[in-house]
């Protein structure tokens, strides 16, 4: 317990001392009937050392000076997503040079235009775009999982980033919604992917790799041969640096889909969207320092019990697993490390999930700032 409290104190001091240039904070009013319930984040600004954008008026996702971050955005995990964005901006050396690509579900209770308005109200100067992810793109490939939440089609949106994002975006950091970044994300962005590797992520080679697949998989001499020429290690897909040029050229979306089709017929794994990535990439991943994914803080996929930090430095805290910090904090049953997530939480009240009918043509086209549709 003493080590946890010490770690918490260190991270809290880091949070207080690492703030960039910003202005005040205020609560968004619900006077328009949207019921946002989020406070407006401080307006974080670039330092003098930051590269200047080639376009000073309208930021384009094709600007070569940008750091690209992709995340999913839905009503269930919205509170976590907002906290994650806040944490990235809070600790970034050049927050104005970050471009967020948000992937929203087609049939989410909060429509894309509601989510767009909410993001713009919470982060007025944020560079972002919202894309619609059609669930029928992947719904017929999803098999049942150990936890129902892992069957959400949006969990598979990362498979399609090469198709979703603009072709000019040749590199992206993918982040889950249940994490906070406590370091400058530019350090993660500058990861070099060597030997034509497509993705980079922290690897955990001491983990029991065999448990991620069924006995039927390992007993099949044909399909288990996929790892024959590799030394596979577990990695968590909630934090990845992705080379989208190599991804598109290698048609890795289709390679992942092929394994999902086999899974539907043979039942070769139990755990959602992770195993297909392991089948395609494990053993050929650019190893990133473990500090960039202190994962598992949400416990396992059944109980969601409290966990401690792994030994070593921390740049990113990840509540993968069943337990989420905002749920445990609201229930007044937090784990000690949940208090490290709390300073980034901007939530102030209930979100009115489905307000699309409240928008009339008088709202104007400005509501679509940062919004575009994606059809595969």
C-alpha cells in the first residue's frame, strides 16, 4: 500500500508541475438542452519550440507537422475518452500540433453531431474529426467473447484505420478510452518502426502466450504453424503506433479479417479483438518501453479487481479489464490507483444521450466542425 501511495503522490506532483500554457476552466451550461455535463478544459497552448503549422487559418489533417491520435468515441465510454484527451493535452509540449481522429458508432445513442458538439464545447481549440463507423462492416465477423463489452463492433474499429483516415495520414497513435497519458505524447510519436514493422507497442514476453488461444488452436498443426517462424510475445492493442502506409500496402485489415472468419468456424480464441492482432503481428512488433502502457489496472475480465502498478517508470496508465475508474469512483468503491485518473475527469453531470432530434436547421452547419462520414 505504501508503494501505491508513493506512486500516486509522485504522479500527482507531476500533474501539477507539468501544465502547459492555459487559460481558465468553466462549466458548460446545459441551457441548450443538451445536458453536456462536462467542464470546458483549459486552453493549452504550444511552447516556443513547437513547429509552426503550414496553414495558420484552418488546420488540415494532411499537415506534416501534426501528431495524429485515433480513438473511439461512444456514449458508454465518453467520460473516459474526454479524460484521455484532457491528459494528452495537459502533458503535451505542443498541444496545438495534435490532431484527434474520433471513430463513432453508426447507431450509438449519442449521434455523431451530438458528440461533435460536445467535443467542440469541451475542447474549443482542439483539432479533430469524427468519423462514422458502420457496424455492418464487421458485425458478421464478431464471435462471442468472455465479456459482452468486448463484442462491441467499435472495439474492432482499429482494424480499419487504414481505410477510415485520410490517405495523407501515414502514421497514427491508437489509444483506448480507458487510459490517461502522463507524459509528452510526442515521445511516443517519435518511435521508430524498424525493419519494415507495421506497428509498435510495449511487449510482454514473460506472459503466458498460450492462454490467449484455445486448445483446439494449439492442437491443430496447420493453423498453429502461424507462429513457427516467430517468437511471439503478448502485447496490448490499446496503445499502438501504426504505420498506415505499410498497413495499407500489406492489406493487414484483410489478414485480420481472415482470422476472424476462421474463429467463427473453429473457435480458436475467447478474447474479443485482441487475438487476431496477435495472430498477425506477435513476434514482429516494434518493442516500446513498458512505461507507455501500464495496463491491467481494471483487473481481469470477470471480477475487475484492484491492481498495483508494474515496476518501473510510468508514462501512461491503462485501466484495461472489467473495472473502470469512473464507475468505481461513482460507486464510492475506488481502487487506490483510480485516484490518479480523477484529476483528468471533466465530468460534471449526466449526458442526455440522444438529442439529435433537438437540432433544427437553424443550428447551422458549424455543428459539423470536425465531422465527416465513413462508408467502407
